[in-house]
């Protein structure tokens, strides 16, 4: 179903959020009348960070305007007349708005479509098995919105009190001036004759006494008003701190954690729209209260009355400044992280964003952001506020960028599009640590002025740890360092300390299978596997690369069993009829996959045995695909456990070659196993599986759940990996690296 049709069925807060996406920058009528066309365009295919993509964006803008004009021309009748005028006006408006910056139109529409899809997904999921999670999120969002409503009421209440205080103080000053006038008249009586003085003096003395008594009472009342207002502000600031803690220390930190896990292949971290809206509400409320406190201070200075109010206002002003400082510095974030494996002399990009830039008018004086690369030790010193003498650990080209305000999305961000690490300076390494285990980080710095230079903030934010390489051969080991760090970084850590041992029971899908079992960093990528000259990670990464390049459709079809060793494959196949085969990853070669099948032993009549082909690698599949190789081998009949091979692989077979052209016959490469090079067997002479129920496991999208769990222990008695158990570890290592540690990051700072 089209997203727009579903979006129109949203209700309540979700509907309000959807409606708020539209305005003069992109009218909702355009979305409505061109919904099918808009959803059919390749918006995601345009890289907003690449200026060369502007040509594609301009084409889409021109097409959008043409579609609008066409839609306008087709309007007939009395009702159609007004719509025709309106759509024509929108076409002109969009052209004038985006003609010089078509990428902004793409940014706007991508933002709209992403948000609509998210809102629809959340609404749909509320009635699905994950509905309880969505309900929990909705409840959390409801609590946050309730707190904002309470803050709004409190702020409005103090605003009303402040106005009342100002009115009463102004009247007090008028009466005070009246008392001064009476005193002046009394003083002037000395120049009058005694008779006149006696006649007028009693009346003036009475007036003075009345006014002074009123002033005394009113001064006490004003003091009470001031104290009452200060106490209300204390209550508001306490709630502001609490709300800010929820948003910055819980929600924003969890978003950063999701961003970190997304680097390991986890789900996308999601957009920042909701977080930005909350941060903007915080900024607006904080600024309103700060202005109120300053006005209260101005009233106190205008009419000093002895009492504790001066100290209270000083404390309030200090507190509100601390709150706004924490908000500004915490909302300066990295929206798009730089690559975590960073090769020197190679272009890379990153994006930083200030979530409160629009509300605090920071964009009125666009700040500049600077990027530098620093070491782990320098990052530690920076967080301790130690003097690092502005040291860096390398030189980055194109490392300065001005923040830009995007009116359509309300975002203030700096897009570093063409950075390049020219050189790197390494530090002394610890023990067995290699260069691919040394971590750096990109430090982004800027200075923001708020309230017309009233407040100036120095802001800094650190990227996720990066590993610097100078040659492609280092990429594999550098990636291992990054994956381990992303998976097991603990909240509030000192940069960039990470545990060197992790238990499967904390993160595994099936912790009961691996209770009390651990994997160490050394086992993961420092020590070679038993009897091999490569580490577990190097082997596992080779499997992933092979799958990504050549086996992805078969993996998604559930055709590759993958992580079983020779003995396990033999045990599984021996119970099946001859010709049954399975695909498993080689445990003796990096990036290899082999076919194991059961057949008669040609040297011993009546004896069956399992055969294993020499592993295929990327080089082999660049010559002939896996499906075609399986098709070539006529002795392979059924994919384990019981599916005819053509049913699984025929859709991937290369079509037959065309007939000879100009007298030439095209040659064809075919795979042959000499021991089994026989004509295509008659299916009628071979066993079939008509009486066997098909296994639903073969249709699973991933290999983890295809087959019964292996009961063998993962580690031997000494805690080391057995070669035969490598496959067991491999089944679960991906989940270990990309699955969040439940509850560990909730409500904690990073």
C-alpha cells in the first residue's frame, strides 16, 4: 500500500507530526495530488553530500514542476478552477524556492518520506508482536510530552507573576515619587509665614504618614512576590534539569549507541527529528526562563529592597546558565560518522549537527567547525580537561567547514565532504598491540554565540574510534578492532577502553547453548586458529566477503548451511539417500565454500561415503557461478535435507548459449568431477522424496536457524578454541557483535 494512503489514516499525535512536515517549503497539496509520482522517484539514489549530484536533483525538480503543471491543466469545472490556480501557484513557488538549490528539495522530500514511513511503521507495529515495545516507547514519549506541558504551564505562570510584579513595582515607584513630592512640600513650608505653615503642615504630615505606611506594606508585599517568583523558578529549573537528563542522558545517548551498533551492521540508528524537536523545546523553555530571571534581576536593581532575593537570583542565573550550557554542548553531535577504518591519502566525509541551532538563532552568525585527528591518550586528556596544547596526531586536509542552516528541515549542520588524512603520527604501542589495534578519533570543535554574543560556548565532540591504515592489506585487522570496540564499548568509559573478554551469555540469541563460555580479543583476532596460519576473524571475514560478492541470493534463500565442519556434515548426510548434498564454508581456507555429498564408494561395493569438493573461492566464482557449477554436477540431486536441486538453484542458472553466429561456435566452460563424470542420470532410477515432508528450515532467510543446534562444547578444557568448534563460534559471532546489550546503555552516559 502507498505510504501516503497509510499516512492519511494516522491519528492523534502521529497525525499532528505528519501534518507539521508540510508548509510553504513543500505544501501538503503537492504531496497529496502527486503522491504516486513522488513515491516512485529515486530520491534515495541522490547523495546530498556530493555537489555533482545537483544535476540529478535539478532533473527531479523540473519533473516535479511539470507534473504539477500537468495536474493543474487537467482540472475542470467550478471546483477545478480554484485547484488549477493553486497548483499552478505551487509550481511557480517551488521553482523559485529550489531552482538555485535543487539538492535542498531532495533533502526536504527525503525527510518527509522517511518521517511518514516511520510514523506509519510505528502505528502498524503497535498491533504486532513487538507492540509491547512500541507501547513502551509511546508511553515514554507521552511522559516526555507531559513534562513539556507541565513546563509550559509553569513558565506561563511565572510570566504572569512577573508581569504582575512589574505592574506593582511601577505603581510602588509612582507612590514613592509621591512621598518625595510631599517631603519636598514639607521642606518648603519653612519659607512660609508661621500662620500659613500651621495651616498646611498637618495635612501634609498626614498624607506623608499614609503614603509611607502604604510604601512599607507594599515593600514587604513586593519582597514576598519576588521570593515567591524565585521559588517558582527554582521548581521550574528542577523540572527542566530532570527533563534534560531524560532527553540528553537517556534518549540521545541511546541514539549514539544505536549509531555505534549500526557500524557493525545493526539496525539503522534512526533519524534525529524527534530528538531535535525535544531539544528545541528544551532550548525554548530554558531561554524563556532565563529571560524571566534576567527581568526579575532588572526589577531588583531598579528598586533594591534589602533581603535574600539578590542571592537567590544570582543562584538562579548561574543554574539556568549551566543548564543551557549543558544543552548546547551535548547537542553538538556527529550525525554521519567518519569511516572507522581510515586510510591515509583517501577522501572521506562526515557531518556534524547542532540540534538546537535553529531555536537559539546560532545560524544568524554561522559558526565554523574544525576537525582534527587525535590519539587515544589525547582524547583521555581532553575529557579530563587537561592541557593538550592543541596537539594533533596527524594532518587532515579540508578540515574546516561552515555550518549551514537548512530552512526546509530546520537543521543546522556542517557537511565535511572532501576531508583527507595526509599523514598520521603514531604513539608507542602497548605489548603485543599492532598498528591495526591503535585507536584514534576525529575531534570536531566550534564556538557558538547565543543571544547576540550574550553567551559564548566552546563545543567539542569526538567521533567513534577510528583505526588508521596505510595499505589495503591492513583493512581486515583494522575492521576487527572497530567491530570489537563498537560491540563491547561500555557506557561512560575512558577513551577507548573495551573489555578484552566477552561472554556469549550476555548477548547470544541462544545463551543456554553457551552458558559460561567466553571469547577473548586474542582468540578473536590475535592468535591463529589451531593448525592454521590465520585468526578466527580473518577466516570469518573471508566468509562474509565471499557471501557478499557471490553467494548472497543463495544465503538469503537458505540454501547454504555454512557453519558446519566436515564431521558434522558427514553425520548429517549419511542418514540421507545418495546424491544429497550441502554447502558449507571451508575451515581450512579463508573465503572458501565446499560441497559435501553422500554417494556410493566406487572402490567398495555397497559402501556409502561422504565426499568433499576442493573449496571454491572468489576466483572460481568469477569464472563460473555456484548455481552453474551445481548444475554441472549430475550426481548432485537433492539439497539437504530433501529439496530437488533444480527447485532451489534453477532460477540462477545461466541461460543456454545462443546458436553459432558467422560460422563460429561459442565454447562453454563446465565443471567435471572425474570420479562422477557420468551422463545425466534418469530421475526415475534414483530415490525421490515424495514420502518425506519438506523441511521448512530450508526456506529460512538466514543460516542460523536452519539446522538443529550442535551440542558440542565451544571451548576445550583449557579454554582454547578447538578447530572443529570454529563453526559453532561462527554461527553466533555476528549476533554477538551487532546486538545491543540489553539494559546496559539505558539511562547512562557515554
